[in-house]
C-alpha cells in the first residue's frame, strides 16, 4: 500500500496517508495510457476545417474553349482542380473526429496514470487549501512552499470559485475536480497536487 506525506499550505509535513493499492498502486499500463491520450486529443478536435471543391468556387460556368481544334487539352471549367484558383480535390471537409473508448480501458488508463505519479514521487497531498479572497499570490506562495516550480495539476474535492480563479492566472497550473480529471492532464503536468479529501473521493469513485 503506497504511503505519502501530507503537507499543509505552508509546506509543513502534518502527517502521512495510505493510498489505495487498487487506484494508486497498480503497474502502469503504457498502452492504455497512450490510447486514452490519443482519444482525448481526438475528442478535442473541432473538425471545422473545410476547402472549396470545384462546384463551390465562384466562376467557371463557361467552357474555356471549344472541345476540339484548338490544340489544347479539353477543359470543361477554369475552376477544375488543375487550374490556378480552381477548387481543391479531395480536401478536408467538416467532420467529427471523436470516438469512445471502452469503459474498462478508460478506468485502467486513469489508474495507471495515478499510479505512475506515485512511482515517480510526483504526487503531493495537501491537508486542505483555503483561499479567503481572489488572490493569485496565495496559490503561488503555496506552490513555492511545496517546492513546485513546474507544471502542476491541482485537484479539489468540490468547486471553490476563489481557488479556481486565483490559480487560473498562473502559467502551467490547472485546476480540476475529482470527476473532471483525465489521463491527459495527469500526464501532461509534472506534479499532481491533490487535497486529502479529494483522495478519498477518487478512491471511492474509481475503486
């Protein structure tokens, strides 16, 4: 059973905590983590790119020259793909890139990502995070006290507008809730900072 230290906002060690083997102590599966990241990025694509075909480019309604006798190759429109300013052949059109993964695969990928953070000693459990006002400096001081100088994902057990807006101004820092964490964000951030109450919820939800 993995055991991690618990810190307060001042970076002081206030105790220890045992993490669930089923969530934070499995052997990370790189294949499913890769599949989950590719799926996440594909689902983020808007798919709104579009090119004009020969029927959509304005002009070209008249045959440029007669079919025979000119010595030129026969042409039906100056908006055909081989012409300058012509339409695009087989170009991209709006489409939906999203697809779904098997539920068990997604769950295994998330557990693998969380376990990889434990193995790399990149998980930090905080006793509680209290933000009295909208002030970025409060979160910055906490990160400095915890020795975090790179990208970090901060996970809270519930919505706290003052905390979220205070952290949003810090480059490389992202906030999330227990039910919104995903494999891409966990792996994309160097440090996984989670509130003690959120750990219990993660273990409850994903057990």
